[in-house]
């Protein structure tokens, strides 16, 4: 009788905390947790930062600076990882992220704080794409779904305790220590990742890609165009109701720059949803747009329309994170075809958005948003994690960096543009409770349509 081959099925593979992968898994999860904690904490400290630095405009500018810098770094990190391996872009990302934390804590004016947010964005962008490539090259294909499920779980704890911890630290020692406190935690993460960073590349990985997305100068120019165009578009959309004519011109110019960049950053045929990898990449942006296009406005609707306090309004977002983690875990245990899991995830997202919509209607309790957002989060965990796993499976080893960067680009643009459009709608409709309720309903209808389109397009992943 022939002995069964080792590592032949997911059930025979060592777990992500088994001896071969334990150090890499813990290190990766620590880095993701730190990035997630920073993201969850900034919104809590921003009111205090704005007051102390006399800069009420820091809200929009600080988030935009992080987003645009991350988008640019995603692409450069992907090209670098394909040509030279993931260790250098990863280490550069960690160094920049740490430097951004220190600069933010040391900021005494809004200009330095904005620079700090951009440096943080660069660091996060470099590190996250390098981590995706690290996962593709350190773990066998059978283990990767479990790794991405763990990554989703790594966002849950910061989502649950990050705001409370940041609020306590700000009240006790000052907002600066929310940033300073993250810096020492970077050291153990780097120590755990030393074996993965010293790993020798395989023969296929060591063969540089010769495709158009492997050219450093061209990709850097395209990344700059996409980042600049996306930033101009987001800013102009928000100002359309104030200065219509100049903003409309900026929308067109920003859209053209963005299109120029995307054509070169994404796989050929992605904007036409060509079957296979191009559609897989685009699915990431559609999922992000539908979910985050509503997620950012749930607390606003619950507080302004239903009179919830910030803590109660935040419960819906926390339960969404729990649903996301559950969906991500279950996708790692399922054997159905990826497109079926994506379609089910998009269907759950559509239902969750429509249920959350009810929370803004007269005579309906705002607490209906909680089960709605659990269902929506479950759909995101099931769908988004499957997208990441499938994209790496469909990518040649020497293009995993470029395709990981493409995933990050569509993710950020999808969520950023959806939130920008939603904010413009709220500003256009008005800020009274009744007007916010109307704006929220319109936003939910638009994003439910995006989620439904995601479900219909899922079959093109095959």
C-alpha cells in the first residue's frame, strides 16, 4: 500500500500555528493588528487633535493623506516585491509606519500632523502588499485560506477595543501617546518574522516578470497618476455643492488621471471585467465600495436620526466586525468553488445593507442596524477573503506583487470613492435629522445595487 503524500489536502496540512509557520503567522498578525489599531484609533483622537492644533479641516485631509499615500506605496511595493522579493519593501514599510507614528506624536502643528499621516500611509501601503506576497510564498496554497481568515480576525480586536483604549489613553496621558504607544510593539513583530524575511526565493520567484506591470518607472508614474487623480476626484466630489463649475472640471481631470493610472496598474481587461483574474481583482473594489459606502454613515444615521450616543452607535460597527471574522473563518472550511462563495457573500451584503436601511425609517428602531450589519459583515468576510485567496492562486509567482498591489488599489479606491459620493449626497440633501435619514436611504439603495451587481458578476471569476 502506498503511503499518502504529506500536505496533499487542507486537512493534512499543518495549521498556521504549526511549527513550520508559527513565527511567520504571529509576526504577520502583530503587524496587521498594529496597522488596524492605528486606523481604528485615529477617528477617536481627531476631535482632540483638531482642537489642540486649531485645525478643524484635519478630518478630511488626514484620512485623504493616508489613503493617497497608501495607494501609491501599494503599487511601488508590488513592483519591488516581484523584482527583488518582499523583505525590503516590508522592512521599509515598517520603518515608515513607525516613523509616521513618532511624527504624529511629536506634531505641534497641523502641517506636521498631515505629513505624519502621509508617512503612515506610505508605511502601511508598503507593508500590507509585502505581507500578501509573503503569504503567497511562505505558505502552501492549502494553508492560505486559513491565513487570510486569521488576518480578518486580526482586525476584530482593534475594532472592538481600539476606540475605547484610544479614548482612555487620550484622557489619561494625551492623544500623542496613542501614537507613541504603538512604536515599541513593532519590535516583537519583526523578531518573529526574521525566518520568513531570511527565506531564499524559489526558482519561479527569482525569475523577474517581463510584463508591462514590471517596469518600475512606468508603474511609479501610473501610481502617481492614480493617487493624484483619486485625491482630486474625492476632493472635487465633496465640493460640488459649494463651487459646482470648478469642482466639475476637477472631477473630469481627476477622473482622466485616475483612468490613465488604472489602465496600467490593473491586469489587462480588468475595467471590462474580463473572465478570470481581471474580474477577481475588480471584485475586491466592488465589495469594498458596497460595504464601506454604508459603513461610514451608519453611526451618523443612528446618532442624528435615532438619538443614539456614540457608544451605542458603535455597537453596529463592532458586530459587523464579528460577522466579518465569522464569514472569513467559514470560507477557510468550505470546498465550494470560489465564485459561489463570492456570490453568496455579495448576496449577504446586499441583504445586510437593505436591513440597515430600515434603521433610518420613521417608526423603526435603530437597533435593526445591528442584525443587518452582522449579515453584511458576514458577507464581507466570506467574499473578500475568498477574493484574496483566489487572486493569489490565479497569479504567477513573479506577478504576485503586482496583483496584490492591484487588489489594494481597487480596495482603497472602491471604499474611498463610495464614501466620497456618500458624503457629497449628505451635503447635497442637508444636515437636519430628516434630511440625513433621506440621504442615508439613498446611499443604502446605491450601495445595495453595487452589491447586487457584485453577485451577478461573480461567475466571471471562473
